[in-house]
C-alpha cells in the first residue's frame, strides 16, 4: 500500500483516453475525476480492454489453372495468397 501512496496525479491524454490518471510504479490508472490526495481505499478503476483484432484470413488463388484452393488442387505456378472477403450478397452468419 505504501507504493500506492507514492503515486502522482496527471491530467491529460494517455493511451487514447483523456482524463485523470494515477501513476504509480510506471503503471497508469484511469479515473474519471481527481480524488483528493491519493485514491484510498484503493478501488481499482474500470479496465477497458479493446477486443483483439481478428486475425487476417486468406484464400489461395492459382492463376494457372485459374481457381481457388481446394477447387484447384495443383497449381502450375506459385499460389497467390489473397485476403478472404465476404461476397456482397452473402447471407449473414
């Protein structure tokens, strides 16, 4: 707890958010408003974790013979990796 009391307030932008930040031991804790002295008793702030981006998925296209794997099993030239896309008329999943 002594470490917690040794922090300091900062008002500004950090990690894409503007507000009051309690900085202690190199960690930044977001608070919507400043609290007199230090936040005590310690109440952890709400942590907002953005969702991880979905991994990029790929299809494999062969120009000779023209087509996508698995419909074309063997390719006479190098396969081309192309980002997978959803056709515009596809039904929702």
